[in-house]
């Protein structure tokens, strides 16, 4: 039987780790760490990381693409969190159900204005995030297209509702909602690479950790209300 590659956080970790080793950087502990290392290092370079981050949001053009600061899908707005090349929005309650949206400008021109000691780090991590998002989206598109043609493949993952869901964006780029196979308990996540530059990632969590075990339609119900209120076509 032909094998169908299903994209999971493990695949993402392997790809991200390989790419980081190729660029000479240390591998992150997990996928979420890989996506937010840029922000963590930037915040730690300032005395008051959170205050600096909130201040950065006021001049961050990426925030124009984020959903509004209001309750969405019964989850109240928590906060925005920004660096020079990232913008993150959180909805929900700490210790309860939350949705986190992260936009990263992987080729931000502002890299050149950062401290020399961090310039190479930002450049390498930006490219790593871009390539990882590109791989996830393309592999998910291929999986959605090719799996039905492979005998037994749909049955193996639990049926068609466990295939990646591909949505289109106002930028003309595909957006992926992935849940993994029915019995894998893979976290339900959104990934997109917009204009070959802006990496979008959305994930959910609750008191048990990342939200997993959802079907594709259930994941859409969770994330679509946020996606419909984003303005991705406003990205510079």
C-alpha cells in the first residue's frame, strides 16, 4: 500500500529541527517554542519584557491583521503581545479554554535595526519559521488531494473528516486546519504562509493542555470565527 504523509506536530518538530541544524542554531524544545523563540529572546533583552511588548504593539503593522479586541466564539479577549516582527493575540481565560493567534513577519526589514548580537539569530529563525510553515501547508494540501486515491488510507485515519481542511485567504494563499488521524489525539492547529513571508499559526488549549481529538469540522467550528474576523489582506 502506498503511504500517505500526514502532517502532525511531530513532523513539524522534525522539519524545524533539521532546518535549524542546517542554519547553525540550537533546536527548540517543541514546535511552540520554535515559533516564539524570536519573541522570547527579544523580550528578555529588555528589563520589562511584557511592558515593552505591549508598547511594541502600538506601532506594529501586523496587529492590523489580528481579530478585534472583543469576545469571539464565547472567548473574551485577553491581550496582544508583540515584538518588532511578531504579533500575538490571546482569547479566553488563563487556566481555562484559550485560543492563541501568532503572526510572524519572517522577512521583516526591521531585523536590520536590531542589535548586532541578535541579527543572525533573527534572520535564521525567521527563515526557519517560513520554511516550516511552507512545508506544513504544502504537505497538507498534497495529503488532502492524494489520500482519497490510496486504498485504505481514509479508513486508516478515521474517515474524510480527519483530512486536513484547506481554506483560501484574501491574499490568495491556502490556509490549513489540521487535526491528524482520529486516534492520534493530534492538536488541532491552523497554519498558513501568506505572500511567502508572513507565517500564521493558531492553536487552542484548555486546562488539559493543547486541544486535541477534534474532527476537522469541530476544529473549523473552533477557529473559523477568529479567521473570519482577521484582515490578512492588510499585511504590508
